[in-house]
C-alpha cells in the first residue's frame, strides 16, 4: 500500500536503501532476507500489481490495477461537479453545474459520496 501512496503519475514508487526490507519486517522487528523480498516482488509482478523488473529502490505499479480511474485531472467530471484546480493535497475546487464553486476531498467525488454542491436553493426538484 505504501508503494501506491508514493507512486507518481507514471506509477513509479521510489524507496531508500533498505527501506523495503524494513517494511517487510515482522511484528518482532525481524527483517527478512533479500530472497524473501524478491519472492514477494515476483508474486506482485505475477498478480499484475507491479510491472516487470522491479528493484529494491524502485517499483513501477500498474496504475490500471491500483487506481483504475487514473489520477484526477482538471476538467474531470464527477456527477454535476467539474474539477477546477487542486487547492491542497487531495482537496479540489469544483464547479457545480448550477454555477457555484466549492472544495471537496477527491475520495468523496471518486466514490460517489458527493456528486453536486448541495446548494438547496439551486438544486430544488422540478415539479
């Protein structure tokens, strides 16, 4: 999961020397040997999550498997909301179809929790 959080727009996740070994340590803090790490990386490649030829410093993730919808971009539409710009990490200014603008967390938009600005005066049901 940390690799997915670190991945850039190309799916490349970088790690410091020995960091992967520390991540795979058990509850007692025992770090696995290189053979065990390579075994896990091979399994990740087989499953399609990691692209072929990973190293202990760089892993390239298959973004279609990790984040099927890709990275949010300006102009993407979620319900009645259009992304205008990212104002903070994971928070986007959106313009609603009704004309109002508001910020929302991207995970609320991508999961469908939020699909419009909820301005009651502008979103009255039509009789």
